[in-house]
C-alpha cells in the first residue's frame, strides 16, 4: 500500500500552499516549482486549454527548465501540438475529470519510441519518459502540465503518481479561478461585449491593462506590435467612454467586470 511519511506530508502541504499563494501572472511557474518539490523531473511543458464545441485548443505554451542546448521551445511546442493530434489518447481530452498518467500507462513503450511524436519531439530534446497532468473542473479542460525525464532518470513511479494526484485538485481549483472560460469570466465577457461592445481581443487586452501592464508587455503577451496594442487601448477607452487606461481600470473595478486570464 502506498502512503506518505511525515516529511512527505509536510512537503506536500508546502507545495499546496505555494499553488494557492501564487498570483495569476506567476501561477504556472509556481505549479512547476511545487511539482518539482514532490517529484523530480528534468524539464516541463504546459499549455492552457480553450474549450470549443468541437475542439480542445492548446494556447500559451510555457516551458520550465528548458535546456538552452535543446531546439527552440516555441518550435518544439508547435510541433508537439501538430503531431499530438494523432495520438490515440487525445480522445481522453473529452473526459469530464482530471487525469494524471504516464504515457506508458496508455501506450506501450515500443509504440511510443516508434511514433513520429517521440522521434520528432522527445528525442531531439533528450527526453524519454513523460508524466501528464490534465486539469478539469466544471467540465472545462483548463490546462495541461507535462513532466519529462531522460532515460537515465527512469520512468515515473506509482508513488510519484500518487503524490501528483494528491496535489492535482488544488492546482485545478486555483487554475479554474484564472481561466477565461470559468463562470465568472464568462459573465464578465458577456457584459463587456454587450454593454461596451468590446471584441474578444479587446477583452483580452483589457484584462492585461487592468493588471497594470504596459503596451509593450501586452504586445509581447498577445504577439502584437506595441503600436497595434496602443490602437486597441484607444478603442477600449472610446467604447467605455473613459479618457485613459487608468480610468478604464477604475471602471472595471467599480462595476465588477475585471476579466482575468492566465
């Protein structure tokens, strides 16, 4: 029977607290740090998930401890999304519960090593084993975390999976609060659309503007030129009939329509 000793319980408690204390901007980084305190791994990858009627879309890729000697993360993330669509376990994305699993729990190691995904994504970065956390709450697939190991570190153990399953509900609970498709954010987005006529991109920029981000920082986040962001901010101010971004932030606070996203 698997169990945690006194020290492991203490470490688990500290990891859970770390997840609850993290702000929206640092959340996924904090999750990786919490997971690493429980389970060793060489590097990690994460995606936020957007839930459409006929698709689960990977957005905002993030890496943790990505080796500077490995191929560029952005390139590998795009390749992983493309090749991952053909993986048999992608159907699991539609399950209405969180999952914590090793690739080898679903597919044989022989199949994995012969797959295009392994040859084009894992092998180039020197990673052999993978453990995944797919986080679901209120029927929303919120995000994914992947923990990777080279062959010499060995596969993830049952005890390690148990630790990840213990912390998973806490990660999902906090991530749900930040997700743009949660109940609160859906209501806020509806108000901003119907009352002020903001577009989806303007709502996204408003959420970042309300965090005090500069046009340059927002541009880097949404992959737009700073001048383009400036035009969006001007349009938001005009639609909300406010003279500047500070007034837009105050209006959102006073009316309870501050959109959040991670």
